[in-house]
C-alpha cells in the first residue's frame, strides 16, 4: 500500500460509514499507521490509501511516535468554535502548503478500533489535524480551501509532472 496522491479521484469521493469493525478494518488501521509514521505525517484518512471508508488516524506527538495514536471511525464533529488560520500541508498533496481556515476548538464523536464510543475534545494543532482528516473522508482537500489561482497553479504543476513521467 502507498499514500494516494492528487489528482486521484478517490481523494474527492465521500467515504462510506463503517458498519462492522472486523479484521479488514483492523488491518486497514495497522496499514494506515505504518504508512503515516513512515511518511512523517500526523494524520491519515482511509481514502488516502485508496479505501473509501470513514476511518481516520492521528498522532501529533512528534517525540514519542505511536504513544498517542488515535483511531476514529465514523467521526462526527458535534461542536466547533472560534477560528484560526494555519499553514497546512498534506501527504496526498505533495509540495503544497496553504493557509487554511479552521475551527480552533472541537468536540468530535465516533468509535475507536474496538467499537467503543469515544468523544474527543481538541484544540489548536489537534483540532486542525482532526478537521483536516475529516475533510479527507468528506472528499475535501486542502486545495479546496485556497484561492482558485493557487489551486490552478498547483493543478498545472502536477499535470506537467505527470506528462514528464510518461
């Protein structure tokens, strides 16, 4: 498995809810975490590895990778407050960063990899990371949050690179 890159259509597809947390979902989570840590990311959504399921993972602890890994299945934002704009990048949108508006504080509801209901309160970097990953499973990329000009410049750059690779 590898991380899917823009302009792969699965990145723009809304992921389907997980109905049953089985061995396939456990394997998916394990593969996602391996890839996320290998790529030095802080979050990953299932569609970023080609699986259109509502599964996200994140770990913003740079010092002890793996210690604070969180798995959130079928996440729903139940409260979002205040506003912050921060510079974001994305493993599926390489060589691109943009100033992205987000909510500073969140309450999120979902289930963990064992099917246990969990509620998470997050702020600052953790809130930004969770919103970024939920955007992915909703079919939204950071490119959708920037100006048409910046998006089109990046699209043209990718098209040019893809033509050279052929």
